[in-house]
């Protein structure tokens, strides 16, 4: 299924979160869970730059254990909300780990 537009705008429309505010500050770089292929920061930056890796990365699905309590974001981005929106978009585009 075709994209609804650039990821930053899809995320903004669905969540009200402007992922482009992610400054790449590295405050979430050390937060890891088994199965992650990108750091949480790399995932957020991929989404901010409309990189398909934000929808295909294993981190999108492996990050559940690190989302509660939510990681502290210096830009006050609601990271769990963004992750949920990315998962929904990946599923909508047939890119989720359960697709196919």
C-alpha cells in the first residue's frame, strides 16, 4: 500500500508529535532491548528523515520492554506514542513483522 506522505507528517497528523524536533541528542542511545537493530535514537532520527528503516527496523517491534516507563526525551517527544504510530503505519503499508 502506498505511503500517505512523509513519515514526519504522518506522525504529526496521527499523534500531534513533531518528530522533526528530535535533535539527535543521544539521551536515548543507551536504552536497548534484545533484538534491536537500531538504537532508539537512530529509529527516531530515521522517522524524522522519512527513512523507511523507521518502518522496517526490528527495533520498532523489539522496543516494547523499554517503553514503560517511557524514556526521557529532552525535546519532550512522547516516544511510546511515536512508536505506536510507526507500528500502525508499518502495518498499514504491509511492512509489519506479521505482514506477509
